[in-house]
C-alpha cells in the first residue's frame, strides 16, 4: 500500500474512533524512555514464562487454580533464570456498568482493575524482567468475530476503548513492557482474518492515541488463532500509520494428541515427530523473514505427559526455536510446572533442559520408545523394578549427544563408576548391587530415590528408582450417575499417577472415538485427559468425567474403564466398571 492511501486510512480510523469516543488527553510522561528495537526486545526476553491462569482467569483473579498473584513469584522466576513474564489479562468482567460488561459507547474499565494490572506490571519490571501485557480470554468472551451474527461494530468500538484505556494507564511504563493485541482470536476464513488484521490496526491506533511512550513501545501482532499456519496464511500488517517496533507472536500446541494427553499418545520423539515440528517452525520463519517472532505459549504439561518424551520435546522444541531465531515463552498455568506456593519447579529437569537448549548447549537425554505402534513403552527417565521380581542390573539407554556421563549422585552420595554403575556406549547400566539398596522382591511399591545424572555438558537429568505393581482399587464398580464427575480412589503402586484410561463397552466396542481402533496397541480405545479423565498432583484417585458417564448411560450397557499406569507394559492397569439400569 502506498504512503498516501495508508495516511488516508489512518485519518479515517482516527475519525471513526476519536470522533465518536474519547476526549483527547494524550499522556505526557515523566522520565526517559529507552527505545528498543523489536529484534532486541525479542532476543532479550527469551526464555520467558507465562503467569497463566491468574489475571486471565474467568471471571476474576483467583477464580481458577491460583490464589492472587504474589510478588515473590517474580523473585522465584527471575532466580530460575527466566528473562520475561508474559502477563495474560482478561478484561471482560472488569468493565463497569450494570451488567458488568460495560455500556456502549463508553466501555469503561474498572479503575481498580487497571490499577491491579499496572501493579503487577510494576512487580515484574521492577525486577528488570521484560513483560508482555495482552487482552486474553476476551477473544472468546466478547471479541469473537466468528460468532454467527457477531456485532462487529461493537467489537471494534469496545476493543478500541479497551486498548485506549490500557494504553493510557500504562502510557509511561518502561520499554521493558510490550503490548500484545489479542490472545488466540478465533478465525478460520479469509473474512475472519481480514477482521483480525483490522483489530491489530485498531489496537495500534488506540495505544498511539493514548500517547505517552506508546508510539515507541514494542507491540506483538497476531494472526487467526495465533496459530503458526493461519498466521502465515492470513497475517497482513494493518493499514494504519504507526511507528511501533513490532513482532509477531504465535502459539504452538502440536501434535495435539501428545501435548494434550489424547487417545493414550504418551509417546513423542520419532524422526517424523521432529520433522513435523521443524517444518512448522521453518514455515512461519520463512513467511516472515524480516519480522521478529515470539513463540508465546507451548507446553506438554507434566501433569499428563510421559517424562522422557516430555524432556525430548522440551529439548527439541527449544533447540528448533533457537535455530529459527524464535523467542521462547513457555506456558504455565500454575499447576503445570512452577509450584508458586512451594517455590519449586515440579519438573526441574525440564526447566534445566530448556535453559541449556536456549543457550545452544547440547543436552544428553534419556531415551524412550518412539514407535507409536509399539506394544509397550520403555523410558530411561526411570529405573523400574517390578514388585516380586529378583533384583537385576538395569540398562538405561541414553542419547548422549556427544557428551559423556560425568557423575551420578544419589542424595549426597556419588555412585562409583565400575561399582554402582557402568557406561557402555549410550547405555547407563545400574548394577544390581547398587539397586539392591532400594529394590527387593518384597519392597513396597513407590518412588524409592531420585538419582541426578550429570554430563560433560548440558542439563543434569533426574532418574527415579521405582518399585511398581499394577494399581489397585478399593471398589471396582458402581452405577453410572449422571450430572457429576466420579472420583475413583486408586492406589497407584509406583510412579503415583495415571498414564491414560481406556473405555470399552460390554459388547466390546469402544466408548468414545472408536476410530482409535486403528491406532497402535497403546492407543486403542484410550480416552483424552480432561475430556474423559482427570488427575492432579498427589491424588490417589482418577476422575471419570460427567461427560464420559453420559456416554456410558447413552450406550445403555456396562462399560469398563481400564486405568493404566507407568511403565506402560501389559498388566500395569486395573479395571473399573460403570453399570447402567
Ligand atoms: C505518521 O505518524 C508520524 C508519527 O506520529 C508522523 O510524524 C507522520 O507525519 C505521520 N504520517 C502520516 C502520513 O500521517
Ligand atoms: C451493534 O453495536 C453498536 C455499538 O455498540 C450498537 O450501536 C448497535 O445497536 C449494535 N447493533 C445491533 C444489531 O445490536
Ligand atoms: C508459509 O506458511 C505456509 C503455512 O504453514 C506454508 O505452506 C508455506 O510453505 C510457507 N511459505 C514459505 C515461504 O515458507
Ligand atoms: C454395541 O453397543 C452399541 C450401543 O451402545 C451399539 O451401537 C453397537 O452396534 C454394538 N456393537 C456390537 C458389535 O454389538
Ligand atoms: C472386581 O472385583 C471382584 C472381586 O472383588 C472380581 O471378582 C471381579 O473380577 C472384579 N471385576 C473387574 C472388572 O475387575
Ligand atoms: C480390563 O478390561 C479390558 C477391556 O475390557 C480387558 O481387555 C482386560 O483384560 C481387562 N483387564 C483385567 C485385568 O480384567
């Protein structure tokens, strides 16, 4: 587009919004603003961490799984080495007005909420961390342009008013603060994309109209869904006159089945898996060769993914993002990785892998099954001993990646090489004499100790020594009762968590997603985390969801839920049956 038509569009947008809405009182700021280019901003913020499920909770901070934000969390995150905190904020339930949704044309945001957001921004930037403030779940609460009959005029007006108020409140914050137009805006078609591109322009217009340091502030612009493919297909720079340095932000939760615990897909890391991720990243990079890119969300959560597969994913995704010069901000909903109350990472090895790979260091990783057609899944993230078996040497294959094993520590004791363990090629062999300290045929199932394996370079890897037996139930049947989730008490007898859950009707057919019959033996009939089953840290139980119970009732016959644990080998499961009238 030539400069004159750009200018005319800018004018018409000004008339459209300024004419109709705001009194013009551009903020003037005390102090100096240190301008930063988008490229510098993007490279300085990586790796970053998301303050998920906090200010973005629907309807209010504290309503999801986290208590109100505490300042100490940012000390913890900074101490861990993160350079930035993405700050998702949902504004939808913080407009003033009778319905708490605000009234056209003012759409006034509650000043206390603006202040709360500003205070949290200050908590982050006062620690010299970078931050990205956004408009988060509003994208589906009121700004969804794909809804049949959506009032686009209302969405545009409200979006402008919202960003004008955020831009005014945060007009004078430092250049460590960036604004991201809107989180994951729904959109599939060219028409949706045109509207989302327009929303990026309205956002730019609003923050620039608000003044202060905003015309120089780094912004993050987005495409439909913040999806790498649709962003590549449809993103167009909006036709407004702006000077902001800009980056494009996208999110990556792929492959869906592995990342979301669907259909028993606990395996990841084959050459094909890696090639698919590499292609996705190379495509978005090649579509935007001159634009700084931010991967603003990604995560296979340790709540429901297998450990060795997860570590491979952390390593490969982080290395690939680095190869394509894409900044990396990990999602964390407060229940995934960082335990804010306990001030510890639930999977410190994953975080170490992330930092090492971000710095370009090659990690050594425990190997694990990559063949999705395998009948069992091995994982060198654990030394598994079956209850009742005699203790034997255990061979744990590793992908050393040109490093060598430097030491293995058990608590404060270093294991002796040649005595307690040997290294043979890529294998770490834990000797039975050492394992007998923790394992015996009669040892009670559970996690017995955690070894820390260090290498000549890269992350230290924590391996758990586990005695396992099949999980057991207090009771193995009940009648299907509609309307509520069912919590089934389970004694896990090993790692302490489920791997997945299958569901078969009495007549042998699969309860949900019967096409899984075509998948490998570890996936046939398996259901999906959150949709049909649930689990949380430390729970000696599994949840069968109300939605799954409804399917049982609709099927009209007893249905058996096969609850499976790690290691995924035949027999490491227990069955629970729901009966119907
Ligand atoms: C665009 O904005 C800049 C900075 O606000 C201003 O100097 C310039 O004149 C504007 N250009 C047009 C064509 O409006
Ligand atoms: C759409 O929203 C605008 C602005 O709020 C309002 O004036 C108009 O009446 C709405 N249109 C419909 C059909 O509701
Ligand atoms: C842009 O992205 C699309 C969608 O991922 C892809 O098909 C296309 O090959 C990419 N273009 C370039 C130049 O890489
Ligand atoms: C099994 O039961 C379902 C009803 O839940 C029915 O639709 C299906 O045809 C049955 N299949 C077989 C093989 O009997
Ligand atoms: C349930 O437990 C009883 C004994 O308590 C056993 O006979 C039955 O086979 C079990 N059913 C299933 C489905 O495991
Ligand atoms: C559990 O149920 C599945 C599916 O009905 C069946 O194949 C398996 O043998 C059962 N396992 C046990 C221990 O009863």
